[in-house]
């Protein structure tokens, strides 16, 4: 792309030749001639004098910057926009619907959708405009998929699940597997039928090998704009609000409600049947066992307000010294008692 096209696309102020050809975006420390990079974090400013990039995106004028550059309001956000532009232009999707895919006769596939070889599309499935289904994807009966979705290789979407628009399902994720429901029957467990489904609303992204269990009754729901990392486990009847982010290896137990704009770190464990309000932040490896009020910041297992938990951790580091001091004080008290007894006798 020409540099002017990039500047116009970002709505930025161009300083440099309009016809400069840019082949790809790159990191500032490893960019080569013909590539464009960006600077938003001050600690990377050290690379400006040495970068071999042909152009850079910045969010303020920099006097020592000698190479062509584009000034935008937010360099990081601008670079993300640019990555999306290059992704769209560089992805070489297969065209149309492959005759090597299995598509049930009752399925309704929009004419603009792309279905790869070896995909399985079951009865009464609906797939919307411009959606892409990669090889090995399995979509079972009555599933509805909206417009502009991407289902990468080996995704499984079980029966009756509903997926909105612009949803991305990364490789190997499973939508609508049976919830972990078993009733004790003497010394054995009786499987509880899982009759509900999963509803994923618009602009959600689900990471690789993440599993979202179908509800026992009703629906497990992931609301608009939420992003789930790889290897996340969402149990039956969980509801997650809008624009919430969940990092890898987190597990959320059944029937828990997560609010809007919640941030959950990696390897967090959350028990079932609790409610976490909007704007809560939960640090990595925390264990949440009770309701959490809005805008709380939690850390630890069991999770506590972060400053309280930090004070506890500082105290624990001094515990050996405190125990030693306590024993010394006990010995001093015993000695004083013995001395008093001697004086009294």
C-alpha cells in the first residue's frame, strides 16, 4: 500500500512521500525497509534512531524523527486498525462452497459464505453473509451463525446453539458441549440431560481449545464484545456480560453471572452460583468463592481486596521472624515469672 492510503485510512497527518510503498507492518525493533511500525510506549523510543522501518505511526510530533511518519490521536489504536487492514487484504481464503464439504440439504448457506473442504454442516443449519468455515469444522443440527463470522479449523458447534455477527472461533474450541451435570444415585452418578444451548452474541472472540458448555435448561450466554482466551472453561448456565475479558486457563463454574467490563486474569477459578458485578478486576491465579461488588479489585485465594491481600502476603513473608520473636518473648515471660516466684518465696 502507498503511505498516503494508510494515512487516509487512519485519518492521520502524513509527513513524508505520499507514494512510498509499504509492504507490511512490523515491530519497531525488527522492522525492515518497506515496513511500517509504530511508537506508543516510551520505553521503545530508544529504537527510533536505529529502526530500519520505512515509516512509523506516532501520536505526537517527535523532533528527532527523521523517517516518514504519520501522526494520529492514538498510535497503538491506529496500528491495530492497520493490522486489520492488512489482515483483510492478505488472507487468502478458499472461494465459495467446496464440493468436498458435507452440507445437509436442509441447511441454508448464504451465497457469500465460504465453506472449506472437510467441513460438516448439519440439518437446518443457517450461515450468514461472508462467514467463513475452515476445514474440520463440525456444525450440528439447528445451529444459527450470523454474518462475517470466522470458524477456524476443528471448531465444534453443537446442536441448537446460536452465534451472532462478527464472531471469531479460534481453532479447536467447542461450543455447546454437555454441561457437567450428574446426580448422586447411591454409590453412582446419574447423568442429568443437558437440554439447553449456548448463545454467543455479536463481536465475541473465543480462543483456541476453549469450551463453553450448553445449559441444563435455558442458555449459557456470552454477551456482545466479550473476549475469551485459549483454554478457558465456561460451565453450564453461566452468563457473561458485555466487553468482558477472560485470560487463559480460567474456569467459571455453573450458573455464575459475570457483569460488563470485567477483567479476569489467567488461571482464575470461580465457584458456581455467584454474581460478579460490572468493572470488577480479578488478578491471575485468584480463587473467587462469593459474590463480588462492582469495581472491586481482587487478588489471592481466597480472593480478597488487593491491598488487603498484599498486606497479608507481606506479613506472611515475615512470619518466621515473628514466630522466632514470639518464642523469645515467651521465654522472657517464663523467666520473669520464675524470678517473681523466687522473690515472693
